[in-house]
């Protein structure tokens, strides 16, 4: 009997950013993003979930150390202790949590493929975003 | 390419209530609701999630300050620091977390429409309820 | 060699209350206590700490099950799932977290004596009070 | 109008285990499970979710005390403060969180039937698994 | 009988910073502060504690709304959603959590005087600093 | 002006143990330690605090990476993912949280000396112990 589970790894990265769109005027930026137009920062909590059929012999379908390693290479090393505006791949996008969750999905997808189930980012304890590849 | 994310805002409201159904006898109320028939209270943690396609220019589909404001007007101002039995719209219902989650959904739906994805309430750290409009 | 440790037990009680002093006018009550003059409630997190010299044979100086039992009898059974205004011993006091912490200290002291070290109450995740018998 | 909610009960059990598969060599076990081949332990956080249509008269579809009792009998009493390797039903499986979530689902299903919606286990604050009966 | 309690207010501010001392060489900065020499950020959790004798009539010695307001004016408005390097009063210091806790103490002391008991800052969930004016 | 701060590092180790004293009869062990006489386990949360005068040039008195390294060598590597009964230095003691906090103090003291201020261990979210070298 094949059983499908969802496995999640949680990591925290501490980055700075500002919300500012080059396609908007200074005034529009301030109106839309408020105090977030200033450079500031967060301890972003990242939860990446993968889904797959458990191998009965091993009791897993992907080793969580492998998931952790993929997250380290493609996300943590790029974003942790960085100014997000300085990350080359993020240069052309507004670094809202919404866009970050999509960016992280796109970073991970080539390595996790159809197993990738969900990317969740908590920007603060009160604001969070989920992206499921839809 | 259109990408759909789920955005969640967390708020806490501190309210009192009792579980008591007028359609039940005193004895039945005690049997079903136990010590919850007494007036008591909670720090209710409310998580409201909305779902929508991200505008690439803005990096969001709904401004979280807008979501926060809608939650403030239609939920927080009505329920926070109140006795739920004294809230007019709640008079005829038993204020279980189940009913509260449906009530909050109904309060928010006219203002968030098809974007409203999920209402989650944690009554305590051990008991919580999700309503998704089904 | 005698070693002194501090042992803490955490419990949660869900109670309702209002802040209202009979010695103040209606207007003064509203000015001082704000929206807290309405009946509302909290999941109060209570942390009771005791201090003592560890018995090397047992690896403890007080069994935490004993501490838990004392807290149950003298605090939890009196306050949990209650309206604090209806608790006889609390009738004459304003049930601020400050007064609650002192009240709980006084409830526990006869049973824990010089071992009682600290009573901490978190009214919400943002507001808390410590009383150490000073 | 029938409304379907998801109700969740959270419990914590403190158990020990090791990850070791009899179908693998000593070397393979160490390579796959790393330091988890040693006997060690966790405070497992278990969240069991049930789904059903709310009875408007009672404001619930299943009493959470009933859910809690089912979890106590079929999960907590079997696993809490135990070495998982010593639990008869777990003897033939590797006690990964993945397998535990499936095991707990199978324990609860006969008693919750189609109401059972999700079993979530947090092994640590950074690693967790969800099983939804798929 | 006079009773002294400790009252704590918790706030969160989201700021960016880098650790870099002008008195050190580039190389020394990297060696001492590691990846923290890059501009990055945190959700700093700030807990300010005040100590005083409870007024029996009011059940408090300082209104927590007053404490919150003092924290807003002298700390939150200056640091939240800012790059700490751009805060004039912080220009000449390395913005370690140690220095921040002392800075915040010095900001608050003129307004809370002998009531000020403790400033605690959690930079991350794993690293925190307490300053008590010693 | 010399300023003294308290710096804390939090780590989590996942270990198994049982509470059992060789100096007690089987019956006494069961009576005193209850279900803890069975081999079981915890995610122990360890918070080690050091106290010292901040160097104004560096903004710290001890680098937290140094503290983390000392904790890794003298505590984490010895206890994490282990059965505490199998740790040579713990063989002759009952591994209560009280004794563990003293043991960890004694492990760290030679390396942190007078800076060592407090060892706190949370065995579960509800039970914790502090040892301050008294």
C-alpha cells in the first residue's frame, strides 16, 4: 500500500530589504508600501514542504538532510545575512514576501521537482505567505 | 505567468464567553460543555487567509494593511475586549470556536469575496478550528 | 556539596474578568482601564517557580507532580474557566495581572513556604507580570 | 445551510526511539540515519484534525473532549513516556516521523472514520510531517 | 502592606543593520563579526520591564499603556523599519544586541527612572541579551 | 563607563533517559518518578547565559560564536542524540532536569569561569529548571 506524506523543514534567515518599485513614483511607493520603503529587516521563517510516497524499507521518501542541503545551497546561502536588494536574482523584483515565496519556489523546483509541495514564509509572527506553485 | 499566493494576517482578541445552548436543558448543557458553561475567556488567535494572483508590478495582490483594516472593522472592533454573549450578531448562536470561525467568515466574505480562503481560530494553544467556506 | 535550583511549572487557565475599581467613578474607570472595563477574557499563562537544595539521591528537592497538585488545588481549580469577579477571594480587588500575581503568591505561600520563589503571569503574549514576594 | 469545519487537538508526547532498519547493514543505517541511529528522544507535538458538518444546535460536530479521549486511548497511552522500539505495534517498522504519522492515522481511523482529516507530527521545531490518508 | 511587582511589555521591531567597527581593519571586522558584516536584518523582540509598588486602589503602579507609549516614542519610532546605521544616535556605536540593549536602557531611563528594571532583546530565537543598568 | 550585560545562547538537544535511582527500591522508583521510570525522551531546550562588561570597541564581551562553540564541545556533542544513561559522566546520577542543569554548569564552568551566569533547561514546554551556581 502506498502512502503519501508531506515533510516540512523549517529554517530561519535574517535579511534586510526595502519595498520599492521602480515602476512607481516616489509618492506612490510611500503610499503603497508605507514605512517598508525604508531599508529594514526580518528573521524570515521559511518552511519548505515536499510530498511523496514513503519507502516502507526506509520510512521516508526523501532524507530531510537532503532537503536541508538543497535549501542551504539554493536559498539560505543566497539570502541569509544579506540585503535582498543586493542579491542578483532579486534585482528586478519588489521583495515582498509574496515575491520571495515565488522566488524560493523557483529556486527549489529544479531540484525537488514534483515533490515540491509548498513554500511558506513568515515575515513576522503576524504576516505570512504560502505559495504552492499554482 | 500568473502566480497565486495565500496571504495570512494574524491578530489576537481577548474575549469572554460561555458555552450554553437555549435549546438544551441545564443538565444537558453541563454534560456537553462541561466547565465551559461558566463565563470564562480566551486570547483568541485569529488567522485570516486570502488567496489571489500576484500583480508583478506591486509584488502583491492585496495590501496586507487593507486586509488588517477589514479585519479590524468587521471582527476585532466587534469581538475584542467583549463578552461574546453581548455581541448582537452572536446572540442566537452558541459561541463555540466552530461557530465563531463561521461567523467571522460571514463577516469578512462581503468585503474579501472570492479572495477569502481560510479563517483559523486558536482558542487555546491546544484547540483550534479552520473554516474554508465549505 | 549543596546545590540550589529553581524549578518552574507552567499552567494555562482561561478566565474572564473586567478591570473596574469601586473606589473610582465610572469616568475614571474608563480613563484608566480603557476597553478593559468590559467583561473580556484571557488564556492566562502561569509560571510558578520554587527554589531549593537538590537531594542528591533523588535529583530533586520537590517533586514537580507535588508542585502541580498544589497549583491545581489552590489556583487552577479556583480560577480556571471562571469569571474572576465571581471568585469570592477576588471580590474586593481589581483583577489586574499585578493583583492576580500577588493573589496567587498568597494562595501558594502557605503550602510552598520559603521554597516559593516567583509567580509569573502572562496575560497576553505582550504583557506579563512577575511577583517575588517583595 | 451545512457548514464543514476542521477541528484540531494538539497533544505532546515524550518518547525515545532510534532509526534503524533491519533490512539495512550497520553501515547503511549509519549513512542514512546519521546520529539518529543512537537511542535518543523527542517531545513529539501531535496535531490531529477532524472534519465535519457543524450541528447548528450544539455549535460543533464532534466534542473535542471526545477527540481528546480517543487520542488518549489509541495514541498517548501507547506512545507517551515510552521507548517506541518497545511498543509492540511498532516493532516491525522504522520509527521515522513519516511512519509514526501513518501509524497514528491507522490507530485513529477505526474510531474517527471519515471524519479523520489530518495527522501532523512535529518531531522538533524544525522538522514535521503531515499525513492525510492519501 | 506594600508589594513590589515587575511589569513587562513586549514589542517587536523590524530593523536592518551590519556589525562593523571603524576602529578595526576590514579583515578584523570579518574575523570577529563573520557574516554579520553584511547588511542584514531581524525582527527584534524587545521586552522592557519596570518594577514598582502596586497601588492597592488601582491594582497597578504604572499603566501599561503609559509604558507602551514611552517605548513607542523613545524606541519604536526611532528603530522600527529603519536601518540602524542610519539612526543618528547609533552612528558611533557597533549595533550589537549588547549595545542596543544599553542604548534602549539609556533612551528609556530618563522617562522611567528608578522604575526601569530590565531591557531584554531577542535578536533571533536563539540569541538574546539582558541589560539591567549595572 | 563599564556596562555589564547578560548574553544568552539557546540550543536544543534531543536525548532519551529514564528516571531511576539505584539507591531506591523498584517500588519507590515507580512511586517517585511515575511513568518517567520508562525510557523516554525530550527535545531539551538549553539556554546558557554569560555575564560580563561590554568592550565598547567591539560591542560585546564574549563572541556568541565562542559561547556556541563551548556549548557544542562540552554539552551538545556529549548529550545530543544520546541516551543519557549511556553518557559516562552521567552514569552515577539520576538524570532529572535539576541534575542535568547542575551537570551542564559543571561542564561549562571551567571554560566560562566567572562569566557563567545561568543554565536553564526546558524539559518540556511546561517544566523547566534554572541553576545559577548557588
